[in-house]
């Protein structure tokens, strides 16, 4: 029963991830490649803002964000780990490199955040925490501590959903409740961070509560 619930949660996560990626790529790279709607809400752009450079960086940011989401969700599959450990390892490296790319591009985008400095600070702090979590997960697996690795990967992976949660909360606050856009965006940014950290805590406590047991061949005894 517990394994069935875990499988349903996992496939739900895959579905949400794929749907969101299709939405993001379609909206930002096909329907509005100049980000006209998004930029219309930025009222505190500094003199250092250069449109062509910003567009190039934000596109790279989005693409690597999607790669991180896909590679991350794939590597939570214990079945993949059992059937192809090499693919799991390569995919893990892809995830780490994609996260680093997202963080570095975010460092460029943060000073031009909607809502100004209060959100720039939040994004910069989030980037530091995300990098620490991701590197800690990598160190844990290098030490063959699969239980610790999985928990740190959960803490890292939830930040892939920062953008999605930010815009959901923005929609609720701005479109439903009628608050102004910048205040709603700030609420979305900080709210998404709280939700992500809370979600990671819940998953690690209830879904991945039991330590991973290893078989004689070094593979985990769990299956998904």
C-alpha cells in the first residue's frame, strides 16, 4: 500500500514537471519570445539593464531550469538506478551542472528582479542555499551515503519549482485577490521559498523516512 502511494506521488510529480516544462517553453520561447508581458511589470530597471543581453541570459536560464527539472525527477526513480547505474550517475552530473547554470544566470538576472532589491536579495540567498544543498548531495553520494544523498537531493530539487510556485502565488494574490503586481510578486517569491523548504521537510520525513538498505551488490533494496 505504501509503495503504491509512493508510485502515485512519483508519477504525479512527473506529470506536473512535464506539463510545467511544456507551458514554460511554449509561453516564453514561442508565444512571447521577447517577454513583452513579463517586462511590462518591471518598473525599477537600473541603467545597467541591456535588453538583448537580458533576453539571451533568461532564455539560457529557462532551458537549463527545464533540464534540471527533467534530470532531477528522472533520478528519483530507483528503477532507473537499478537498471542503469551509469545513466543515473551521468544524469546526476547533468542535474548538478544544470543547477549551476541556473544559479549563475540567476545571478545576472537577480539585480533586475521584478519588485526591486527585496526580491533580488531573496533570489541571491536562494541561489546560495540551492548550491550548498546540491553540492552536499553530491558529496554524500561520493561517500556512498545513499540515505543522506537522497534527502539532500530532495532539498535541492524542490527549488526547481520556485518559478512555478512564485507565479501560482502571484496569480492568487494579484488576479484573484486584487493586490498590486509587485507586492504580489514579492509574496510569490518569499512564499515559494517557504513552501519549497516545507515540502522538502515533509517528503524527507514521511516519504523517505526509512534509511536506504543496500544489497550485497551495492544497489539499494528499494524499488519504484
